[in-house]
C-alpha cells in the first residue's frame, strides 16, 4: 500500500518537481482524480441500482507533456518503476501490470477516433492501492483529465467517467459498474453522492457535522480479476432473467419474497442481497437527510451481514475488522466496502471517538490477524480536474 501523508497541494508540488527533475522540463498540465469510499450500496451498480459513495480527500496526480513522436514514457513514483512503449503497443502483454490503467485510457481514446501523440508522464498518489478505495478508477479518470488537457479533447465529467468504465470492461477485463469512476469525476466536498446507476442521475447528500467516515484498511490485498466478481455479476443477470426484468433494480423486496420460488437457492440469495441493498441505500439517504445517524449505522451493519452471508464476498479479515469497530462506543455502524475478497471497512463514528477507536481497533485487529491495520479519517472531497502548470 502506498502511504503518502502529504496533502493534495503538496502532492501537486511533488509531482511537478519530480517530473521536472526526471524529464528535464516542466509538465504542461496535471490531471487529478480522487479515490472513493462507499457508505452503502455495494454490488448494486452493475445491477442498475443505487449507490451512495463519497470522493475521498486522497488523490492520484498524473503530470504530462506532449512529445513530437509516438513514444509514451510512463514513470510511477508509487511503484518506483518506468515503462516506455509506442502508441501501437498499448496492448503489449509484456508491459508491466501497473501501467495497464493508463495504457487503457489511451487505447480507449484511440478506439473513439482521437488522434494521439507521444507523451512523457509521471504519476503519484496517496490513494491506498488494492485496498477497496478505487485507486484504479482514480488513475483512469486522472489520465482522462490529463489526456483531454494535453490533446484539447472536450468531454463532460460524466463522459470521462463512462470511458473509464470502458477501460475496466474492455481493456482490463473486469465487468465492473460505473460507481467508482462517476464519483471520482463528480464528487463534491462535504457531500456523498446518491447515484442512480440506470439514469446516471446524481444527487448530492450533505454529510452531517459531528461525525466522521473512518476507513479501516485490513491490509489484505485483493484482485477482482482473480476473484468471483464476474461470477456474481452473471448470477445477478440470471436472477433478472428468471424474474423477467431488465435488471434486479426493477424488483422490490416484497416482489422478490413473493417470487423467490422461481429462483435456485444460490441465485435467490444473490438477488436478495442486491434487492435489499437498493432499499437500504435509499433508506440511508432519507436517514442522513433527517439526521438519524443510528438508522444509517443500522443499515450499514445490515449491509455487511448481507454481503457476508448472502453475497459471500467478505473474508475473515473484513469480518473481524467490522465486528471490532461495531463494538466500539461512538460507532454508529460499519460494513465491508468495495468488491470484497479483501480491502477495507467503512465506519460512521462520532468525531470525538476517532482517536480512541483508531488506537483500540488497530491494536485488537493486529493481535487477531497478525496483519497491520491502516486506519484514518476520510473527508468527502471534490471530484477530478486538470490544472495547467505555470
């Protein structure tokens, strides 16, 4: 995991100075995109449902400058690694895996008919890698910001996000939904964003004062390509087919209960998670609006149980972390976050309890799992952008 404790302004300075030292010239511009936490609404996005994420105050920065040839030079400060290739080698399987998200952006732009040219590029971030905070989506969106800035391509924030989904689906090979890229591109400071993953409508939901979103990284890395993420998506599609609907978003909890006999037991459990998770997400929005934090926390706890028992994407480390923080005074609720099979837990806690919970849960988790927990408060930050270097 990358651990960079500098703020965003310091990271901007670091990436521009490092670029200048490495390439012996200033970058033209710097693209920035945040990672995300997801309060509730897990595995609902690719079922055309509802999600409630917030952009993090942690970002990926990508600095770049055009070249007069077709060579792409990538330098990752996080991986301390370099990759160089020509524009006709974007899909070269011998290139390092860490470069695939940036190469995928260029490949998608090519596939849309945009004329590219060589670039010198450097990347740096403080979004934890492979921890369930969508560092990959942040890298994709930041690379679209940079590429549009360098090449003069006009796109809306939503278009950048949806092209990022194409990178995941078509280039990387992960059949993910659109939540991660949308919140990275469209996030608002101090707000979560309710996203309707069918219409792509977004509704800012102000987060209440006096409470903190606490991220609890288990230190257990995950890889969606090697998990059952794609299997879950196919199971949901099968459930929708058997129920005669376009997507599970079209089924209410009451309708599913009445028609559950039409589904094989395993498929019914998968559908039950998605259908009830959509209902929980909308209920959590109402609870946040009314200031009912106890209700928000209860819904988060229920979401974790559902992900563990019905969707079966949790693991021991996530369960241990969730149980530890849920037992602490000052915690309203907690749940595993992200695709599963590793990563992090998100908790809603009183501001005054953050320091105590961080210390107590961290020590107890380390003792229980022999892994190092990374626990830190998250502020809801702004969505992506690009800045010219002066």
